[in-house]
C-alpha cells in the first residue's frame, strides 16, 4: 500500500474509534431523531388536513402534544402512581405466598412418592425454607434489591439532562428536517448524495410507519389487558394496563415483564387467578403478534423474530439499556440501509456483472 492509502486507513480507524468513544452521545442523537420523526409524522398529518405552513403545523402539533400530556397527567398518572406504589408493596407478599405454595407442593409430592413428608424431597424443601426463612426476609430482600436497582438506574439529574437534550434536538430537527438531512448528505461523496437522500427518506418513512404501528398496537394491548383483568376481577387494573401498553414497545422482553405484576397481584387472591392472568396475557400477545401488528403495519416492517431478538441482545451489550429500548428502530433503519445500499447498490450490480462475464 502507498503512503496515501495507509494514511486513509489510519484516518478511518481513528474515526471509528472516535465514534465508539462517543457511542452514548450517538445513541442520544438517534433517540432525538426517532422522536423528531414522530413529531414530523404528526406535522405532516396536520399540514395535509389544514393546508397550513410548516411553522404553523409545528406549533399546532406541539400544542396537541401538550394537551394530550396534560390530560394524561391529570387523569391517568395520579391513579397509576397510587396503584403502582401499592403494586410494589404487594410484590413481596405475593412472593411469600408463592413460596408457601411451593412448600405445600413439595410436601404433597413427598407424601405421594415416599409416603411421608420427610422423603427424598426434604432437602429441597429445607433449602426453600432456608432461603425464605422468616416472614419478612424475602420482603426485605426484594425491597433492598429494588432500592439498589433504583439507585443504580435512577441518576435523576443525568437522566433529566439527557431527556432535555433529546427533546431539544428533536424539536430543532422537526422544525427544519430537510436542512439537517442536507448537512448529513455533505458527508457523502457528491456523486452519491442523490441516492443517499432517497435512502434517508426511506428510513424516515420506515420509522414513521413503525412508530404509528407501535402506538396503535400498544393501545390495543393496554385496552385488551384492562378488559381481561376487569373480567377476572384482578385489582390495580389501570396500573397493569398502562404497564402492558408501555412495555409492549420492547418486543419479546417487554410482554414477558408485563405479566409479572398482574400475576403477583392475582396470586394474593388465589393461584388459579394467577394462572388465568398468564393465559390472558398469552392470548393478548398472540393477538398482538399475529393479528394486530401485521394488520396495522401491512407486513411492511415485519422483522424476523430471531433477528429482532439478536438485535436486542447486540444493541443492549453495546449500548446498555438505551440500546435495548432503541433496538427495534435501529433494526428498522439498518434493514432499509442494508437493502438499499448493500444489496441494491453493491451486490445486485456485482451479481449481474459476474453473470454477464461468465455467459
């Protein structure tokens, strides 16, 4: 390699190392872009319906968002916070009930297999008792773990600053999206800017379609969960329904976590009710996966479940909790980029060229 080529390679490696050191800031910028695309989608709807200028549409969209946030804050958040606090207080009690149920099950199994409660399962039963000895041991352990978790992930000051940064950048991008897109295009060679502009527009359309589909899907999941929990007579319906809708944004992992809270509350009433809640959530998630989401998104943004789970794992390892939350929008953008830039622009022409040379 010549000196200029070595210098270019060193520059590329240095740029990659710089980007890796700034990965947290890059994730915040991507979160701002996702939020800006959501706002731009709303602005586009307002401009289409009212035929007004973009500045007016942005103002009306922000006003509508503020009204919705105010209504939710006054009507939903107070009962949700109250019920969620009660839910956290009942989790240790539900865990104690579950532990007692396991003890009784082990005793019944010992009587059936060995004719007494002191059979071969006695050691396992004693181990359960040792781990949960004392009525407040399990509760204090769970409470201490929850407090440590909140202490690790809280960092309210840093989180608030990051949230303000994301919101501010999103508002700036949504006010002049074309200008920021042109700034990004300046980083590409001049002969490829027109093609890259098309790809960026497709990424924006894909993100808009994904966000609209996720919003409708989450509303459907929360509504179905609220109806089912009400019919089963489970307490704290509002808190569990809101959690089901919010956690539905995180595929695979979110729906699994959303079953823990209502099952814990139902377990305090009776074991069969907890099992009924599990069946309810399995039915709701299957309806969401195979009926609601495909119908809303028209099969345009469907990712293979294995690829979705792999993206969640990879982005969580690389970028932490924010990577898990943004795994699916990043996967949607990567799908468009790989399809357009790698397959259509590189692999397909190369395949046609190789075929023409061999024929």
